[in-house]
């Protein structure tokens, strides 16, 4: 039986029938409900580098190669391919830097294709020291930010509005550098793709307290939207089936492991 209290009349000394009044249990504070926020993180550029372990005659490559631009004043040339749409900067020392890929897998496929093109020109290319050196990613928060207040309360943040409109925030672990803008846009530069996502997951709880209201809806220019879709359509990903087929047909069957793959490494 539930506990209760006995009430007595104020005019009679005889006890009256008691009424059972249940005691109310103390209110328990409800735990805060965590709201999941889906943030769209897009990778816009993956930069990688590798070596060929041979000296390259840039002038000869410019004369014999296709989609090549020779910059004599800089001592290098640019070479382009379409799938994946990337550009390689080639130096006579054999070092090659590849930019424009949208994933680490696309970057490696592009690097091997550039090495293959140079090898077909008669050079004894060995695909060595491949590594991803830089990844650029972007993320848009669903709200604006008070970046001035954010920079004052976080010593890791650097904000100089006279030089740059965004706050620079550096993370040591995972290693990444973020550019945070008042519009809610965040640009992340990191050594690998996984660091980009980890950096966004790290910074979101810090910036959510500096919410400055929802982002204003922008008027969309149909012509600009069409041009954007065309640019994205041109930067196609290489499908996994094509990657497997390409590696099987062009690398494994025609190249000896000792000539091309034995010294391959990735940091």
C-alpha cells in the first residue's frame, strides 16, 4: 500500500476516517536528447606525388606527348588526362605532382596513368614513393557563425579580418587546418581524406554554441547552376569496375612487377 498522511478535524478530538494521499515522487530531470546533424562534406581536390626514378627530357615529352604544356621558364611541364580529370606537373628530375582528383583512389589511378604515358615514350619508369600530400574538403553548416566571438574564446583560432575573411583554426590531432567563415562554410586542408571528416566532427561541437541564425536563402542564378553542373559532370569519378579492369589489363599483364610495382610505397 502506498504511503500517506492522516488528516484530523479542528473541532473534534476523535479521529476521523483517514484519507490516503499518495506521495508524489520527485521529478527526475530528463537527459538531453542528442539531435543528429547530417553534414555534407565534399572533397574538391586531392594532391599526390610520386617519382619515376629516371631523368626526363621535358622538351622531348612536350614534342611527343598529347595534352601537354611546356613551361620552359619554370623548368616543368603540365600533362592532363580526362579519366579521372587531373593535371600532372612534371619536372626533369622525375618528380611528378598530380592535382584535381576527388578521392585518394582516383589520385592513385591518375598517377599510374601519367607514369604509364611517360613509360610509353621510352623511359624506364619505376612508380615509386607515391603518397597523398594534401586534401581539400568543404562543408556547409546549416547556420551562420559569430566568428569574432568564436576567435576570442578559442586560443587556437586566428582571426585577422583585414587580411582574410575567415578564422584559421589548426588541429594537431587529427592534423588539419580549417578556415571558418561567418556564412557557416568551413574549408579543411588535411594530409588525407579521413582527417577531413575527423576535423569536421571535432570542430562542430565547438562552433555550434556560436550559432548566429539560419543561413539566408540565396537567389539561384539558373545559368550559374547549369555551369556548376557541367563542371561537376566533367570531373567524373572512376568506377570501381573500371579501376579493377584498368589495373588488370594495363598494369599487371603488360608490366613486370620488378619494373613498375616493386618499389611502390604509400605513406
